[in-house]
């Protein structure tokens, strides 16, 4: 047996690892800064995604775009998001969460601002593709960073709170769509110009947020990892205990996500991401246009979308509580089943109040499900492939977000509104079933460090 020397970091296993010190940390103002810093980037991300659903309708009207051209305008960003999510996670596992997060903000902020100057559909499609690359890479990287910096007992709640900033960003997009876009023929250009804000915020992110100490230690940057952990301990007013090193990580290969320990959870998380993306983006990206097609004018369709968007906030709030009480999988499945019921109701709604009520229910349950999904995704993988695993799942899901906006006009023309939302409801049900493949349940457990 190896000799154990009490107090020796190399042999005394009673000493905590730095990952355990982070997990046992009481909540402090330092955590609030992480949430606000990451969440602001997340909100700006959502604002950009939401803008295209409002701006797309205005551009389609001004440029006399066909339904197919409008579909590509709505979908091309998701092509970039699929690529960005897949490679952004890999880059974050290699170069760091904070660095890649800041880079993605810079890429999509500049591309969004440049979209304001587009004079034709081809140029705008190219810029929206670049926007998508930045957006797609940012989301899984930000959720991984917050997950690794959170106390274990509220880790899921913190990630859901992070995801709730999506509603803030979507509300900003709805407000811009309601107040800015209709002002003039160039209103959509001013809306895109506002998207330059993320580029300015990127510098603050790069220097204001800490890097993940789990990532730093795995990359051999032990002194930097210790400095980050101590900064959180100082903020919480607690002592700095000695740490033992993390256990040696198993070798990482290109097939790690599909190796025996992870293949079932990888299959499950990919299915959930695909189903949620398909139904969410199929419904919400087209929502202003669907309302417009039902006879509401441009301003009223934007106004109703704004009301429906407000229901996202209580959905996030309830999910933030339930992920720690019920657990991640039960919360995710429940909210997905609620989304399915709301989608079916929206498809058959006829009166204005029915449309708004069903839309609010769909918004409430769907965004609560998104919160639970972002909480569970980084938890099912070890540190060495955590961002890669989250990025790969998000990238696969983005394939659905590409297909859905393209399929919406085809399904509407062939079968009508009720059939369209019944399909969305079916996808939510499949996602709810797949949620139970995401083993083991991680509520209350430390992140797997290896």
C-alpha cells in the first residue's frame, strides 16, 4: 500500500481537490458577477437570434422575398450555429472557456452590425451565416463555464438562471421589433446596428470573467487554477485549504463521447437537443409571420409576440427551483410534455385570446425545458470533454433548427396550422422520453472531474 502522509497533497486523500473546493463554496458576490457577466452575453445572443424573426418579416416585405427565400434567411444562421457549436466546444476544451466565449461575442457582434449595411439577399445570408458561427459556439461554452464555477448544491439552478437571460434578450428583440423596425423602411437596418453591442461587450468578458479552474488544472496551469479558487474563497470569506491534485484523466480520443461509459447519454442528449430545437425554432422564429398570416397587421403581430415572450420568465423561474428539487431529468421531461400540450392547443386556437393563451403556455413550458436542458448537458461529461460534449449535442440539435424553418411553409401549405403544431408537439414528446436516457442524475453531486 502507498504511504499516506497527512497534509501531503500527493498522498492525503482527506484533502479536497480544487474541484471539490469550488463545489463546496458558499454562494458569494463573485458568483453573482459570473452570472451577470455570462448572462449579459447570453441575453445579447438571444437578442440577435430573436431579431431575425422580426427583421425577417420586414425584409421579406421590403425586398419582396418568396417564402423559400424568407425561409433561408431565417435558417442560414442555424447552419452557422451547428458548425459553431460543434467546433466552439472543442476549442473551449483546448484553449479555455473564457477565451472562446469572448471570441464568439466579437464574431457575431461585428457580423450583426455589418448586416445593417447589406444591400442584397446574398450578402445578408453570408453575414447571417457568420453570425450563426459566433452564436452557436457561445451558448455551450457559457453554460459549461458557469457549471464549472458553481457551488454543487445550486449548480443546476445557476445554469437555469443563466439560460433565463435568453428571455431578457428575446424581450429586447421583441421591443426592438415593436418600436424600431416599423418606424421606417430602414428600421430593420437600425435593429441590426444595435447588434454591434456584443462586440463592445467582448472585451469586458475577456478580462472580467474568471477561467474555469477545472480546465486550468487539467491543462497543467495549477497556479492559475489555485488563484481562481482562492478568489472565490476570498469573496466568501473562508480559508484556503490545501488541495490534492485531481486524479489522472483517462486518455481522450475522437470517439470518447461514443465510448462505452458515455454512448447512451450521448444518444439521449442528442435526441433531446434535436427535438427541442426542431419545435422551438420552427414555432418561435416563424411566430410573427404566422400571426401576420392569420390577419394581424405587422405591429399587432409583433405586439402579441412580445406578450407571449413575457411568459418565458416564470417558466425559467419554476425550472430553476425544480431542477434542484425534482432533479434535472424529471424537470426536463415534465416541461417538454407541457410544451407538447401547449403546441397542440396553439395549433387549433382560433380566437385571439386562445392564440395568446396557448402561445404563453408554449413559451412558459418550452423555455423552462431549455433551462433544464442547459443545466443537464455539461454535467453528463467529464472536464476533459465537457465543452466538446455540450457543443456536439448543441451542434447536432442545430441541424433541426436549420430544417424546421425551411419545413414550416411546406407543412403549412400541405396540411395547415393544426398539423404543423401537432408535429411540434410530437417532437416534444420524443424529447421527453429521451430525457430518461441521461444517466446518472447529477442533482446534488459534484461534477465528474476526470
